[in-house]
C-alpha cells in the first residue's frame, strides 16, 4: 500500500518543528503512560495534554465523567474504548475544547484551558484536528473546499493548499469527487472528507470519534495507516472506537472508560 508522506506537506508556520522535536516525539511515542492503578503518568516530558481531577456534568444532571487524571505525551497514539454511554464522546468534547469541565483542570499545549477566555479558544482549536461522528461538513462547499478550509484559515498559499488537498483526496479515494457537495456524497464518502479535513494541516492533536464507523473495512484499515503516518510526524492521536479488529491489528494502548471512570485494560500487541 502506498502511504501518503506528510513530510512533504506544506504547513502553517506555527505547526512546523525541527528535527530534534520530531525525534523527541518518537521517543515519547515509545513510552507507556499508565501506572498499575490505571492513571497515566505525568512524567513532565513532552506532555501535550494533562487532566487533573476532571469531572463533567451536563446542566444539573449526574456527573458523566469522574476524577479523570492523566497526561498524553506528544506523539502518543491511543484508542479510547468503552460501552455506549460510558462517556467517550464527552471526553472527546473536552479534548477538542467543545466543552469545559465542571471541575478540575485541563492543561493543553502548555496552557490552562479550563478558564481560558472564550476569544482565545479558536486559536487553540486550530491546533486540533477533529473527526466528528456526524461529519459536520459545510454543505455549501465542495469536498475540496471543505478539506482546504483549515489550510486557508492558517494562511497557507493557494498553490500549496491545492497540491496538498488534491493529493490527500486522491489518496482517500475521492479524486473524482473533489467538486461534489456533501449532500450528494454517501455517508462513507462524507466520512473520508471529514477525515481528510482533520489531518490536512498536521494538527498537534487529532481527536476522532468512530472514524471508521461508516466506511468499509478495507478503507478503514487504510485510514488507520494514514493516522499512523501522521503520528510518525508528531501528531498525538486519540481514537474512540468499538472496532476490536482495528484495536488488535494496530495494537496501540487503550484508554477505557467504564461508567465515567478511566481505566487501562491489558495492553494488546499489533497483529502480525
């Protein structure tokens, strides 16, 4: 399988890093994050995201997430698992800054985002790629323009944007659908557009909610290879999934939610 090479993608200036940083990413990616008690170690080395005693409730209802304390190191790759209703989507909302915690502290990219002024949040979100279950594509824009949006917002030149977007859409099998509007695409095609939009600018953090749920298994495996290639270039990745086959095949550590509490099951190995 030909793997797309993100090293040649033109990035916003704020997303670029030197060789030493990338080497540190790979070192961090080889490190474990979990203690025997199921709490991820905050080693102080290259932590991208840190949760400290975080809880979340909606309005006056019961608490959905309880006492979450963990750190994600730069360059790490985790699967987020758990039964329906366990709180996976709620945790992802906190990670992509779609919600603020009810209590506790969240530090992201070296900044406390818990009480960050609202006007500063958009700049933080631009460093996060998000794949939503419901896609959230802009219906009046073509597939090409939906994927190009993060690069245009970041100020990347149009020539480089067109080259990168064209290459990526061809790679996900949508080379003949670049000018199609989302309402004319199938669910699986919309999912691939949403994935391409999330990764195109090589975000610091990629958060994906069931990214293979609407596509066939062969394409799903290809998308995971795409995520792994992105991870090799420094992006921290967390994927919520129910797909046991993908979890076994790729063997990345799991973060498991049970009744709003985070635990760590035995670590799996990559399938041969």
